[in-house]
C-alpha cells in the first residue's frame, strides 16, 4: 500500500472515530462550514432524517427539502443561532418531527471572533404528551411501555461500544432480539451474529462447540472444528443462559475474554479472535456467585453493561399491541383471516400472568387461530389455562387425573371434555400431525401423548 492510500485510510478511520466521539458527547449532529455545506455527520443522523446524507451537501436542502416555510434555513443564512422543528418522513409512512438546534462555531475570542461554521444538534421531538405512549417498533420488539423505551435507549448507547453486555430477562421475553439489536446497531453489523444456548449442550460438547477442536482431539473428531467464537470473528457472539455454563468451563471462558484468544480442544496454539460478547440469563448472576455456582470474576467481565428486559406481565398495555401484530403474521401464513380480537379475549389475556412471556403469547394465539373460525378471535378459542383461573399456568406439566374411560372422550367431566375437544380440534387442523399439534397447543409431544392417553384419545 502506498503512502497516499495509507493517508486516505487513516483519514477515513479518523472521520469515523470523530463521528462516534461527537455522537457520544452531543448525540446526533451535523457539522457545517461557513457556506452551510455538511463537512461531518454522526452515525445516527441518517436514521433520524430517513435519508442518505452526503458530505458536501447543503444542509438546509437536506433538512428542509421542498418545504415552503424554512425558518431554520433562514436563520442559518442570516448567521443567527436558532432552535426549530423540521418534518421528515417516518419509517412505515407518516412523518416524524425533529428538533434542530443550530449553534455557531467561532474562531478567536471576544469581539474578534469570527464564525467559521455551525454544529446542528438533532433529536426527535417529544412535545406531544400522547407521543410518550405511542407504539414503537424497535428491531422486532413492539411496545408502548416507558420501561421498554428506556431499555431501547440503553441498547442504542451500548451498541456503539464493544463493552460486554449482560441481558437479564425471563424465558420467552425476547433476550435474543435484544442481542440482535445490539449487533445490528453496532459497528460490527456487517460481521456474523452467532447464538448458542449454553444450557442445551452437555459440558463434554459445550467446550468443543464454543472453542472448537482439532482433528483427532477425541473419538469422533475426524476434522478440525472452528467453534462458535471463531465463527463469530469480527462479529457478535450471543451466549444465552450463561448461568448454566459448567463451572469447569467458566475459567476457560474468562481466559478467552481476557486474552481475546481461543485454544481449541486438543490444540497447542491459541488463536486470536475479535468478538463482541452479549450474554443473557433468566436468573441473577450475583445470586449464582453467592451459591458458588458462578465465578465472580467472570460475572464482572460479562456484566459491564447490564440490560434488564421487563416481563410481559409488567407491560399489560403491550399485550394487545403484540397480540395484534402476531395475528397479522398468522393471517399471512394461514388460511384464516382474523380482523380483530374480541374485548373479552383481550381481557383474559391481560389478566393472565404469562410465565412464558411473548413466546407463550405466540403459542396461545396460534392455538386460538387454529381451533377457531371467523374474523373475530374470541375468548372461547383461547387455551384452557388462560380462560380458567383455577387451571395451572404450566402448560408443560402432565395431566393428573383418575383413570379414564377406555374409549369415550366426551366424559361428563367438563374440564376433561373441554381438553379433549381442544386436542381433537388441534389434531384436525394440522392433519393429525402430533408434533405440529403439540406446538399449536404449546406443550411437548410427550405431554400431548400423556393427555391423549388420560383422555382416552390414544389409539
């Protein structure tokens, strides 16, 4: 590479770093020269403006477009500092209102100072009180909840840096969506995103899956395996259920985080990796440290930026919003078209505690979609554990009942009769496929078999 190319690369890197530093200090911003040409921009500006911003463009043209009233452009042309509003197209239609604060950049001091440019600080206007409760879609997460919106802000801030993030949230709440949002908003967005559930593999396999192995390292290792860390090189690795990682592997994971190298199983030389780590857990790591099941030093390495994901039961107003979005997805994929959710059905869903969070809500709606008919999703189509307050909220637990009649599912027990109809309808709608019926019902295939046997439906 010649000296000119090296200088250009350094200038490009310096410009990117300057943009990140400016955004960290001042938020989304544009820097203008004395002729109102854009000479620098921060990364978030284009997202707010909804358009590509090129260096050298005239700022009033970018901000005001073809608008008739142009108070900000007029003030800048007159050399006056100004704060005003501009209207820009919003994603998905409509418009968003942006507040622009223009401050002059002065060279010199006192009366001899001269204006050499401008800095324009840009933010989304929140003057309308109703806007605070407006629905927001953030990387696959719908919400009206203030706590969720604050979490989105933390995600945006955390994504800019490479610090490790620990996401704390209940099962089914959307921890992987948070991790993907961090990756997408980060400078690593063009790199790979690799996810692994640490509780899904035994310790004997987890080490190899995380760090890789060399050919011949153990019986069955017929070729080299790079492992998840090396697969995520220049990207992000998401370690779900990190609290379940065996204690004997925690020291090795800590070393990877400290040295930025991995030593494959059976390997002799450490291999450098450039990876951003996002971990997640449904339990308190501090409590796990107190129980001596998790290393304190590893916790501190992972918990540089903690993010807390509120459970669905604490976001009652989000239930209807998310349910409607899920229904729209089901309408696109299925043969039924649900236009709305009946008020009684929504009231039932808002009373239910949702221990499985959004994942359980999705399962419940898919069940109702399959077993019901017509354009309105009604209370009677919802799973039994939602509509009967005395029913267990744990859909995965087996049914405990008296020995059933050998063949007649239409028993006089109303609970069993309802359950039998529910299962029969699910099987009918999926063509008898038990695995798919179990998914629709939100239970495992084994639990479905047990229920069918207890209700005399097993043949």
